[in-house]
């Protein structure tokens, strides 16, 4: 079970429908994407429907590959 799957499992267990992760250290841990931004939002939205979306500004390049099932917005 990968990191994003573990987040979804805990959400399901606790009855959490949506969760936003925006702490840069947590975004890095879950997506592999690093940002030093202090003025532009970068975060991950986990939904109960299983979707996992990385919200990022087009100024930030996506480096490497995102975890399976994570899409960018």
C-alpha cells in the first residue's frame, strides 16, 4: 500500500469525505513534488470518491512522476 492509499484508507476508516494537504513537507512526502513557494498555493485534495488531485501553479514544473492515480489541476 503506497502513501496515498494509506491516506485514503484512514479517511475511509474515520468517515472523512475530503482532505486538503498544503504543508510543503506533507505535499513532498505524498507527491514527491517540492516547492519553496511562500505566495503560491500548492496542495493535494483527497476525495472520498478515490480521486487525488495536486493543485499547483503552472510556474512550478512537475519533476519526475506523480504517484499512481494522482492528477494535476
